[in-house]
C-alpha cells in the first residue's frame, strides 16, 4: 500500500511530528563513554566540511545529513548501500551485483559512463565510475570512520568532480598523535554472518608522527538458492584494509597519507524472472522462417564443421528458442506465487556466477599554513589521489538454465574475458587507473569577515589497452546468433584512450556584521572542461576456436565538452539557534561517448551531450528548547530545472547481443521537501524522524520510442513520453527511530534499546515505464518497479557491562519482519524478452561485541 500525501497533510504531519517529538538521529553524535556530557552538547559539536572548511552543521546554508561512526554501528549501516535507509532523498539502485550501484538524489540518478549524478569522495578524493556507469564504491564497507556526510543538490563549485545532484563524503578516522587507540567489533549472526573490524592507532613520535592500521571482514552465505543444486547466489564475502600515516613535524605543516583496499570474491546477485514477452518475434518464429533467419549462419557453421548439416543447425536453433520460451513461461508462472518462490532461481550451471572486485586507493594530503599577511590568513592544501579498480561479475539475467543471457561484465573495469570453443574464459586484468589532483588556496580576512577558497582540479583516467581480452561478453538466446552457439563481444577491444577533466573554481563568504548583523553572502563559480578519447577495434570471432581477436581497423572516438557551475546564497543567523537561508545553484554533468556496438540501433548517436541543472533551495536550521526538551529541526525545500537529461536505452545489436547507450532525451522540473528532526524529551530518550518528498515531472520528452514500438507514433515517428515516472526516485521516504537508555544499578553499565522503521513509496527501475507497460501488457507495474514498502531494524546495546569500560555487547536484527523487496529490475522485454528482479537481504539476527581503548 502506498502513501498519498498532499501539501496540507504534509504540513500537518510535520507540525505533529514536532509536537510529539519524533526525530532523526542522522545529525546527532553520541559518545557511549560519557552520555550525559554528550547529550548536553550534541547540538553544538557536529563539524562538517561541506564547504571545504570545518564548520558547525547548523551554520552551513545547505542541506547536509551526517552520520558518525557510532551511528553507523547502532543503525546497522554496514556499507554505502545501507545509507539510503537513513538519509532523506538518497537512493541506491543495484546493478550487476552487490559491488556496484547507481546513486540517486532528489530524483536524479544518472547512469552514464562519465560523471555520476551523485559523487562519492573518500578522504576528499572522488571515486571513479566504471565503463558502464557503476559507482565502484557502492558496495564498500563503512568502517573506522570519523563521519559520513551527505550533501544534497549541485556540488560543482567546491568539490573535485562536478556533480548535479549531490555528494557523499566518507571521512576515515585519523591517527592520534598523542595516545594509543584501539577499537574493534565482532558480529556473528544467522545465515553464517561473520563481520569484524579492528583498528589500532599508535603515536610513533609524540605529537609528530602517528600510524593507524584498520581492517574489516564481511561474510554471509547467499540467500537465493539455485534449484536442483546446492549452490546459492547473493552471497557476501569481502575484506578491506587501511593504513593511515599522519605527519606534523611543524605547527604549519600537516601531511596525511592513506592506503585503502577493498576486495570482494563472492557469488553474484540472482536475477529472478518475473515476466516475459510471449509476443517476442523470436519466441514466435515459425519453422518456415528458420532458413531466412538462420540460413546464412548455419551455412557458415556447416562449412567450418560445426554442424552436420544446415537443416540440423536451423532446427537446433529453433528448438533452443522453443525451450527458452517454455522455460520462461514455467519460471514466471512459478515466481508469480511470490514469497519463497522469489528466493529460488533456475540459473543452470552457476560456475561463473561470481562477483569479484578489487579497488585500491592512495591519498596524500598536504596542508601548509602560510605566514599571515596582516589581517589575511592563508592555507595551501594539495590532495593527490591514485586509484586502481578491476572487477568481474557473471550473471544470468534470464534466470533460466537455457543460457538465455549470461553476461560477464567488468564492474570495476579491468576484466579479462574471452572464450575457448563456446565456453567463457574468465580472469582479471591489470585494472584501470584513475589519477586526480586538487590544489586549493583558502583563507580568512579580518577575523573571518571574509572566507574564501580558490583551486584547480585535474583528473586523468587512461583507457587500459588490451588486444587479448574484452571487458564484457555475453551469450544471448542460448547463442543462436553466433556460429558456434557461444559468446559474443558486448564491447570492442580497447586500443587506448583517456577520460580527462580539469576545472578552476572559487568561492567566498562575506559576513555583513556591522551593516546587517547575522547576514552572510556566499558566491562561487567553477568552469569545467572534459576531454574524452577512445580508440577501439571490433572483436572478430574465430568460429572454430571461439577466440575473439581485434580487427585490423582501429576506430577513434573523441569528444570534448565544457560547462560553468555557480552558487549564490544568503543566510541569516536570526538567533544563535536559528539559521535561515536561500541558495541558487547551477550544475553541469559532461557528455560522453557511446559503445559503437549499438551503432545500428534507433536513437543511437556516437556522442551524447552534457546535462545541466539549476535549482533554488531554501531552508532553516533550528536548535530549540521547550522546557527540559531539547531538539533540532532542519528543513529544506527546493525546485530544480533539469535539461539535456541523459537516459540509458537498451536494445539488441546487429549481432544479437543486448547493448545499451546513452541519449539526451528530455527536460524536467523537480521539487521537494526534506525534514530532519531530532528531539531529546529526557536525558534517556532520543526520538527521530526523517522525511523527504520528491516530486519529479518531465516537462518535455518527445522522441523515438526507446523500446522500438511502432504504434502511437506521430507523423515524424515520435511519441510523447512526458508522462513517464522518474527512474529510481521514490516520491516519499520516511525514517522513524528511537533510542532509550536504561542505566543499571551500581557499575553494571547502561542498556540502550534502539528501534527504527524505514518506508519508501514506489520506485521505478527503468525509463519510460508507462510506454513499457503499454507495449508489453503481460508485464505489470510491480514487475518493473518496487511498490511502497517498509522495513524495521532493532538493536540492544549493553554498554560497559559489569563495569568493563569501553566494552559494548549487542543483539541486533536487520529487516526484522523479513520484508521481501527488490533492489533493481532488468526490464528487457523489448530486447531479450524477459523482465527480472534482484531482491534484498532477508531477516538477519545476530550478536556483537565491541571495544574501545
């Protein structure tokens, strides 16, 4: 059942929530070791770096959500995918397993191969996307952190890589220069769950040099059973390591170097078929049409000795199609029962269904405090980042044993794929590299009367040449389009290339105290240039050996784009507890190059253009006291105008492979409301409420049918698609939580009971959903979306049990009521004749023990 809110009801709900004291804990930091002191200062000590300098959360004139390390633990946030349950307007759509995803914010969830709509930063260094637009940090563990900050709206004037929707800032815990620190946690639970974290910080030279070493491990057996085998998909098996070195030889010099590694080697996600297209042309191919469709391929197959006769070859392929249709019909009938049927899949041989990914990051940050020039104080900072990423995911999108479509894709790039005969050869290559460097000069004038920062950002992502291996191969319809019923190349061989971006930016904040007390003006601008070059060679398959080799013809694609972002805001500190602000921003996301394997598809263009967004955001941040009740209410409302919208279009290539490309298709208007409320009715009780309203609407989308339909078109062959819902953009998101502390007698510690409930309304997993339903009436709305649902989590912490300082023993439950819900849908009725879903983790019970020294 979905929520249907109007504005009056929303206003009433917000006021009611304030009255009864429901509040979110996402902007509230709590220290288990000194609870009373923390509660007294909780609303004054949250420091954020949303404007590239340390500021109190309540002084920053833009919408920011913050989670501390303690909150990540108590609210059961294990990786970045879990953040969407706690942060208003943020959503994550899984793609090809658990180590890749597409972030969405305020209705924007770009999936291009260039810059994502929401940028992720680790210690101020942006995380690269891969060759299919997946954010490689989405499945990374969140451990040993200082905080996670989520910034909403365009962030193009200050942060390294431009983004049109927001940014997620992951800040690791820093080494302690003066004291030895050690923290650890071990969790055991149902489904074989084992999760552990250990971090140790040691001052090598007091107040000068310190090192911090941290590690994390996650294991859980798969929750989707493969029918007829003992195998499972949707498993979890990854580990992370981090080493941080902090060096401060002088008061004016600071240097931090971080090495971070994430590695996953686990079973891939399961695709469960929920609908198929009985009218697909191949599923209804009459025997008489066999020679026309397969005659050429079968004649060639006979000449190479791959079949005894052309007639036998044609009949074999017709039989494969008959089998596929029958299995799809049976499998979708089975999954229509729902429930446990969706926790099982007929995936056939799952030997290659793996999710293997390695992401390594090196960060070096140097900060210099320059000599003061009278009233002018300056700081110079340089942030260097080097990353390598490689990965391999093998999935059966059809979820049936006929090899309807088995896809091996380099989720982190750097996959090394080919075939022998008609069997895949899978390995990992050297991986792709990503370099970034940012230099910034910041300063203050006349005791913070003017704050400013100017900088230059550069990133370089060379395309790794590989004339032996491919980044993605697949078998579609049992291989009937290939001579040997084997695999085809989804992408060509990479000969070379690059993806570069550089930008100059500056932003300043001026205080008008003395003229207009409490008023500050902020202005910022950034100009970005992008330069893409890709050199490829088409894959040629040896019909006997199956080995794919590059053709002698090299194709060069090149594309350049540029854009200017800006930010203007005015904020007013009406009282020490109340900030009111309004901001206007423009964001730019670059265009890029499309896969030439889709060159014969309708709507295809070799290049796609940039997209831009302009928004207005207004809000307030208020710390309040009503008698003994303390609280914090942060609200933001926005409206945005979005143009040049990039959308992925999936289709079949001329070789029969499923391919996708990006097209600029539409304009839209976005508006919404975000509420974060925290209330402490007593020193023992914290109540929470998060809510976001996301109202998205296309203002124009007239063009060719993205699914190849021929009905309902105008005289120019176009149709109006402006009634389409936005992809991965639930209209309503709600999180309610509460923590109650029970002090025990004597030195027996404190028991804290935490419960939370998260709800989101329907989310669609494809573009032009209404047209899809019109063309494929056998597919229901629930097949291509996830209807509104809610999940509950619970946790009980016993802090300092029996007087043991720094120890916490816990019991927890994730997805307490075992809600079954989808994380994404591959809706491919137009190309592969099937719609399949991936489903989220079931209920998990467990216990944990943590310490802090």
